[in-house]
């Protein structure tokens, strides 16, 4: 039976809405798992005397864990450990390894055993050479294996990744990394948003949208080993009208189009009344009903509205996510 979780960021900007308010909103609306992000920890640490120090980050993590325990919430993952793989400057790589050691300390305090790693979207200073990427990921995974308890890594293919931008790409990488603690995060938005949707098109779709998605889903069902799916994120997005171009308010010259779209116009599943249009139902059915996944499914949304200083925003968004969860589980066999 899948278990209900939600991304903390989907309940408000950490720099505007206190983590305690967002955690309470999640718990009060039936969620039992929470994705904690690095900004949650940093925003809380900055409020402590001496600000953003190593010790204060750990103290902030302890406070978040204490709140979660009081509310009956499980931290399912700490994320995102972004822009890690393929760095050409090995001093930058070593800095990321040092950062990873801090994250090991934080994730243990939070009571989780998992760190999410999105595919890098850095446009410069990286390589897509497979052997280089494998070496970086094996180094990361081996460090996690040496921890007690072992730390797992959930690799997510973001739809605007520089070298890997599909679930197929992350699956091939995970197989070749060949470590028991290196698996996958599957995300309905990134799967449908990459192969089926195009926010720059008038139709909001790629030219071969339906056939491409159908083929991708068939491969997902037949190729993925379900034990390698460490957790799932469920989300949708608005169809942009007009489409995303230079005159659109969401346009950013230094961001890939799908990234700008994702940052500003994401929705929870089954929010068609708010403009949701991605075919996420066949994706989540493939993962849960066909593949047999039965772990945490986290509701995820991003929107420019999350930074509004509205005290009721966390509660309102948690309520929306709860309604979305009920619709989603009602459509599933499991």
C-alpha cells in the first residue's frame, strides 16, 4: 500500500513560511511522510546565534526532527543534492564531497536514510562522459555504503537535465553504477513533462506526444526493477497560454524552458480545474499498479505563489494536496 508524503517546499517558501507551520499543515491534512530540503535546514539555522554554521545546521536538523516526531511525520528524504556529477574542476568536486559528509550528518539526525540527487543541468564546466559520471556516482554510493546506517541515493531525471533528462537515462546509469544503495526517484511530472509536454508549443505538447509517452510507459513497466524505485513524486503542471516565449512572465533567458515552467506552474495531481493537463494517471498507474511499487508517494508542486506572505497558505496547499491524494488513490488498484 502506497504511503502519503509531501514535499515541504510545496507548502510554502522556507524563507517566508516557518518549517513548523508547514509541518503542522502536512500532519493535519493526513500526510505521514515529508521531504525536507536543504533550504529548510539553512533557513532555520540562519535564525540561530552565529547564523549559518555547521553546528547550527545540525541543530536546525535536530529541531526539525523533534517537530516531525511530535507530529507523527517521517522524513523520507533530504534533498536535493544538486549539480554533483561530471564537474570538470575537481576542486569543485572535492567541495561537493565535503558537502556530502555534512549531508550524511544531517540526514541521520532527520531520521532518514536517503538523499535525492537530481540530474545536473549545469550548462558549463561539466562533462557528459559516461565513465566520468559513473566514477562520481560510485564514489558517492560507496561513501553511503560506509555509513551506519547505510545512506541511499535516489537519482531523479529532471526534464531539463544537461546530459540526462529522461527516466530511461537515469535507469541506465543506476544499472551501471551497480550499487545496492543507488536507485531511483520516479516523478510523474518529469516523465510526462519531458516526453509528452512542451511548454513552448502552442499545443503544450511535443509532436509525437501520445505515442512517445505510451512507448516510454511500456518500457518503464517491462524494464525497471521495482526494488530500485526508492520513492515516487506525483505532480502535474499548467498548460501555459500563451506558451512560454521571451514575452512570457515566466521566461528566463538563463533557464531551460521546462525549468522555468516547472518552477512557476506546477500543480498537484488531478487539479484539472486549475489548468493541469499532463497525462500523469497512466504514469502513476504504471508505477503502482503495473510495476507494483508500494512505498512513499510524495505530492509535489512548485509555483511562484509559494513565496506570498499569507499565513494560511501552508494549510491551503496541504488541503489541496490531500484532495489530490484522495483522487489519485481512488484511481489506483493498490
